[in-house]
């Protein structure tokens, strides 16, 4: 049956603007709005910002150009593009395909969490999201001893995160099913300008805030942009660099097959360097504005203690900030989570497209079949990961010392192991094996 399927003609973006907005939509996601602010708060604010910017304009820019050029030259998704360039480098493509395959299930779960918070705020119940234990109750369902619960009670307790995951995954799959022009490009042209306007608006508002203790948003802004070297020795600085580099991979969507895939849809007569410059500027601007939007607000209402909330900054600390704003906080919270939802959706779209495109190029499957298979796989893995917070609950120590459940293990393997391997292997392949002239041409 597979051999009888006709290989579909490769789509392309209708314009360089379409490519830039789609690629920026991929880059601008939870990595910028959720991950960047808490890493900046953890790593001395302005110091992290400076290190990140230096890495972005050097290593990040080079890798971004390289991956887009590989895609445009080969007209293949990541799974097969590396093998076309160099027959002994097919394994890099396999690793690059595994990364988005692993990321998509848990990314859609986090997207489902954002959708849950948006529904809570838009229905006027934002104050409940600020209560201690709200987030933990949602993801665990309050299940501490599954065996002590009846079947019906257990299902109703663990179902909500799974339901929101399924809704978010279905929305992602629908856009990918519609293809490059009618799906990815069309939705990016609508969502990205709206996202940028919303971020700018909330960032400006955040600077004007004043907390009960006299702390101001502007003071929080200074913490974010002015480097703080107190207690920073060589070891601490090295950790800041590692965090900034990990964030860079996550943020600009390199080392995960996405930019190779989007590059394969990039027209030969469009200016590649100009487009990549725009992606990098757009992505870095949004990451910076996300910090301006979140850190001053958290500092004004919760002080430095609130800024140390880590990964829970968006789901635990921010709802408390919105509650402290009074009645207006409910609507500002709804606007914020709607904006994060846009960002998460454009990124999950690109993650699924990287996998789907690889299946189409490698096996000659139709887009419809590839989307169905990848959605089914992401659904099964997503349910398994969701249940890691209740039925399959356990905790292990990762090599970086943090405790981890199933979602954290998926994140660690994809981000801390596979992505650096893909990035460094790509650099070695282009820099020393087939030489830079191959992609420069």
C-alpha cells in the first residue's frame, strides 16, 4: 500500500515574510515566555541576558543559517536531509527527528496547562488559580493513593490534564493537516502580529506597576537588565553559560530538525540571510519583552522571593500577581494566557511539522497519513506522561541534581543530551567534513 502512494509535490512558503513569520512562530514559544524569564531570574538577571545575547549573535546565528541552508539545498525534512549531504551522516538526521518526536507529547501537555489557565481566567475564576496547591491539584488530580479510589472517581480525577492535552494536540494536528500555505503560513500571519502587540502592551503595563510594599515594576526591570556579579565565581559563570546555551537551542528551534524542515520550504529566489536575521531579531526581542513582562510584575508584588519560583513562575507565581492587581487582574491574566497559548500553538505546529515532513520524505507517505500516525503516537505518549503525575508517579534524580518525573526525563533527554549532539555534529559535518562551501553555494 505504501509503495502505491504518490509522493506529494513539496510545498513552499508563498513569500519570505511567510517563512519569517512561520519560523519566528516556531522560535517564539514557551521557551521565550515561560523558560527565559525564570532562567534570567535564577542567573543574576542582566548577566544571563548579556551571555544569552552574545551566544545568540554568534553560535546561535551560525547554526540557524546552517540548518535553514541545509533544508533549502536538499529540499528534504531533517530525517533525510543529512543523508543527502553525506551518506555517513544519516544518523544525525535520525537523532534530529527523534528530538521533536520526544518533545511534541510533553509540549502539548504544557500547552494544555496554558489552555486550562486561560479558561479559568476567561470564566472569571482567576482568583482560584492564585491559591496554593491549585496547579499541583490540577496536574495530579489530587491522587495520592490510586488503589484507595473507585474506578469512576479515579478517572474523573486524572482526566482533566489529559482532556486539555488532547484539545491542544488536535488543534496542532489540524493546522499541519492543512499543509504549509493554508495551515502553517496562514495561521502564523495572523497569530504572530497579535502576539507581538499583546507582549508589548503587557510589558509596558508591567513597568508601571507598584506593589503594596512600595516596590515598583521599574525596580524589577533594573534587576532584569543590570548584570549582578555578586557571588559569581568561575563555576557559577559556567553554569550561567550552560543555562543560556540550553535556552538558546530551545528558543531559536535549532538542533531539533525544525529549521531544516522550514528551510526545505524556503524558495530559492528569496534572500536567506535577510530572513534569518529577521527571525533572530524577532525571537530575541520577544524573549527580552517576555522578561520585561514577567519579572517586573512578579518583583513588584512578590519581591525577590517570587522571582525564585523557577519553572513554576508562570503557573504558580504569576496568578498571584494577577490576583494582587484586583478586578483588572482577571482580564489581564486572561489576555496573558491567551497570548501564551498563541505562542505555544505556533511552536507545537513547527515541532509536529518537523516529524511529519520527515515521515513524508523518508517513507513516501501522504501528509494525511503522516499526520495521523504522528498524532496517534503523540497522544499515547502524552497520556503516559500525564499519568506520570498520579498513576505512574515516581521521582528520580537527574545528572544535574534535580528531581524528575516522566515529563522531566523526556525534557532532559531531548534538551540536554540529543540537542547538543545534533548541534555539535551539524557543526562538525558542515565545518570540517563536507566544508562550509557546500551550504554557502
